[in-house]
C-alpha cells in the first residue's frame, strides 16, 4: 500500500489513458532507444537484454516495441543461440559489428519487420519484431493503419507482453 495523500489525485479531473492498438504488420524505420540487462523470472541466474525500439517514421512515429534477447540463459543453449542470431541481425542492421555495451546500438536507424502473433498465456494478439535490416530504402508500412480487430492481418502493436504501451 502506498500513501498518495500528497498527490491530491482526482480521476474526475484527469483524462484517462486510451492505450494503443497493435501496430499493423509491415516494415518500419526504427531505432533502439533503451536497453537494460535484467534477470529472468526463473531467478536461476539467467538474464536477458531488454531492448526498446521506437518507430521513427514516417508511419506511426513515436510508437514503441520491445524485444528481449536471452543472451545469458542458464538452461537452454538453443535459446542463447537464437538470441545471439537476433543480436547479430540488429548489429548488422545498424553497422556496429562488435558490441561491448548495448548503448552502442542506441539511436541508430534500421528497418524492422513487425508481425503479429497470438500470446500463449492469454490468447490475445501482440506485436513481435521478426527481422532487422539496414536502412537502405524507404520503410514500407501497410497502406491502411486500420485499428486492430483481433485479427493478425490488421493488428498493430506496442507491447509484446500485453502491457499498455507508453509513448
């Protein structure tokens, strides 16, 4: 429990947040804007690199997506290998081939391919970054940014774990 008396908050006077629809499947110009090494929920010494991507344009500029790289997984070498492959794709997309600190990947434009998948735990749709490429040509986005109706073809996303995105 947290004492909030000093906040003097009244929900009747504040506009409520509306959340975000999923980002439509497509390719977008984006960049890593944050990264953090975090322990996994398993609490077994495994860690992952949490990356925050931000779309920089032109469609859906400012929207964020998240991708975790399980680079220090204690029980699954296959999981580590997949994450190392994804990190290699990200590094090649931004032209940084040897990384000592994840901040070296920040604020460098690339193209990300965004798809939609169904969450195993809730059955809800979420966005997933499926590929990373160098920014060589124009980013392509779906012709219409229709609101997500629950179908993957129109799903636009923000957060892969069902959280509300904050832009």
